[in-house]
C-alpha cells in the first residue's frame, strides 16, 4: 500500500505543478489546455505501449529463471527446478519493468528540456538585451513544452497505475482461482493415500516417506541433481502440469506423477518403481527377545510366498497382498533381537521407524515360571531352541526403540505370538495353553506376564494372542494384522513373484 500512496502523492504533486504552470501559461497562450490534454494522452499511451512490449516479450525485461530459483536439498528450503507459473513471479517483474520504462522515458524528456532550455535562453540573452521579444517568446515556448511534458508525466503516471492495477487484478483473480483448484487437487493425493494406506519404503536405505521424488525424463539437467522433482503438488509451478527447467512437461500431483514417472528414494535416489507412495503398503515388525523365534515365525508366515533365506543385518521379507483398491506391498521386518536391545546397533534397525504393525514373539521357555518346571529329558528337548533373553526386556526394548523413532504406538495393532508351541504343548505346563486369543492371554498372564499384557493393552492399538504350530501358516497372526488395514495376502496364483528378501 505505501507504494500506491507514494504514487498518489506524486500524481497530486504533479497535478498541482501543472495547474500553476497551466494558469500562468494560459494567460498568454490560449491553446495550452489542448497541449496539456495531448500530453496526458501521450503519456498514457506511452505506458500502455511499454506494457504491450513487456508482456509480449519484446521488451526484454528481467525474467525469472528456474536455475535461479532452484534450491537443492541440503540446508533449509528445497525448491524444484521448474518454471514458476507466470502469475507466481514473472508478473511482478513485468509490472516493475513497465513502470521503470515509462518513467525512464518521461525522465529523459524532462532532462532534455531542462538541459537545453536554459542554454538557449542564456544564448538569447547574450545576443542582446534588446531582443526582448525573442526572450519572451523563448520563455513562453519553454513553458509551453513544459506544460505538454507535465501533461505527459501525469498521463504516464496514470497509465502505469492503470497497467499495474489491471495486472494486479488479473494476478489476484488467477491466484484466487488457482488456490481454489489446487486445494482439492492436492487433497485428492492425501485422501487416496489415506484410503489405500499407501506410502513408499526404500529397500536400500530403509527410509520411508509418503511422497517419493520423481525423475524428470528430460535429457539434460544443469545442475545435475535438478532432474529430481520433490514437490509435484499443484501450486505455483502449475496446477495440472509443470515445465521442468529442462523444458519437459511433467504432470502435477503425486497420484498422476506416480503413474507415469520413475519414483526414487528422496534420500539415496534408489528407484522405487511405478506407483511408489500410492500403493497400499503394510510393514510388520517382528519383535521379541533374542532367540525368541522371530525369524522362524517370519519364515512360516511367508512360507506360502516362497524363499526363506535370511540376509543382511535387518532382513526384510516382501509379500504380495491385496487391498480393495489394488495390489498391496507387505513387508516383514525381522530385526535381530540383539540389535534392538543394544542402542549402539540401532542404526542397523532403522527400518523400524516405518512400522505399521507389530508381531511380538515370546519364547515361553524363557519365562522363569515355565523354565522351573522343566527338568531332565524335558530340559534337553527344549535347550537347543531356548531363547536368550527375558520377554519383558524384549518388550521394553522394542517399545523404547519405536518411541524414540516417533512411531505412534497407540495406532499399531500388535499380535503377541507364543513361539515354540510344538515343544510347549508336549509338556504338562503347556497343556493348559488355550487355543483362542483369550485363552492364550490368560495362560501368559498365569505364566508371569500379567504386567506385560497390561502394558501392551495400554501402549498399543488392538492386541491379539496367537500360539501357532511351527511349520504352518495357520496361526492367523499375519492375516489378522493385515485385516486391520483392509489388506489380505494375495492368493498364490495372483502373486507376481514369490516372497523376496530385500536388503
Ligand atoms: N521347535 C521349535 N523351535 C523353534 C521355534 N521357533 C524358533 N525355534 C528355534 O529357536 C531358535 C531361535 O529361533 P530364531 O527364529 O532364529 O529366533 P530369532 O528370534 O529370530 O533370534 P534372533 O534373530 O537372534 O533375535 C532356533 O534354533 C529355532 O530353530 C518353534 O516354533 N519350534
Ligand atoms: Mg532372527
Ligand atoms: Zn533410500
Ligand atoms: Zn527436466
């Protein structure tokens, strides 16, 4: 607003000067008003002419360029290598250019007049005081030109103001309309992601994100990293499509970009495949004390999907699933119990920050109350499979780790799995182990885990209990967890590939 005020004051000032000059000159020359009016008209046209030149690109004004706007990731704000929409930047430069050029011309004319007129007058005076008529005529002529120029100044100011107001109105209308269109477009992304329970997970660096980066298919990008577009929302670079700094057109919104562009991990640039971030994804962490039987459970749960070879510090098993809106990726994350309990090894298990559900595996033979009942040959049977740590420690460790990675525990469903049920059911102490969730819960409570059960009820989302026979997938823990996300395991025939282990 202060700019408008200054313009108005300037116009007022010029009008006052013009009025005085006008009054003085009018006494002598009757057609001053016409000259003044002509000046105003010319000034106005001058501004309009400059506007036409600048807007048509002939004016050669300053241009916003994507390489000047590009901010690579690293420190602070990140901005993609893309042309901003005309109304999102260039319009301001053009407005300034119109004002600068118009006022520059007016200034030039005044300078000419003020420089030459006094010189002429001095010369006349020098040529003889007697030629008074010539002096008066010169003075009047100067005043006359000044009147015309004053008119032109007012006209130019009016014209520039008119052009600015018109451009401002168009820009405002464009922004208002653009925001009204962009909001639903961008909300559609959020909504689709939420309905599908979609997100992307990088198999290389284990980073999970809602929105991956997309690689522009254009051939040349300078600087090199500029080919990655990290924010394809409808916005100031375009509502329905944007122009990359390389000239290629890209679709806006995550939903449309994911269908046609190659998605990559925003951190390590590993390719994530089509539909990354828009495909249903459920990541299940298999937690428990060391040796509790986690890997065995994961192998059984993915048995129908194939491979069972473990590798990497934190093995991942990918399974194909189905959601009512399309295919689903299921990932079993199987961290070693030691890495979860040892803070120095937490880097190995950073995949856990991406957890959506937890399977907590309990080795019943590590419970002191159960261990005490084992003796002689029974003990010998169990020993080779005995877990290394107390279940409670395993539970505390996983809760602390997930908490420290800002995982919203209270939203995570948890399946508590009693492992080694084949051995357990052979012992008298295991005969009372119920078959359903409530029965298993009661048995665990009697076996000394009442506190853990209460903590799980308090800290996690829905909790259910399972005691599967190893070697079968019939325990139902995984199907139940998946059903919490409206996902089911894909029938074997529908699986594009067998379960694969990824690092
Ligand atoms: N009989 C029997 N043995 C089991 C069962 N589950 C696990 N085991 C044995 O228990 C031992 C540990 O099992 P794993 O699945 O490797 O345990 P883990 O929890 O993955 O162990 P870490 O990854 O080291 O934390 C192995 O010797 C398994 O064969 C089971 O249901 N029945
Ligand atoms: Mg393991
Ligand atoms: Zn990555
Ligand atoms: Zn490009």
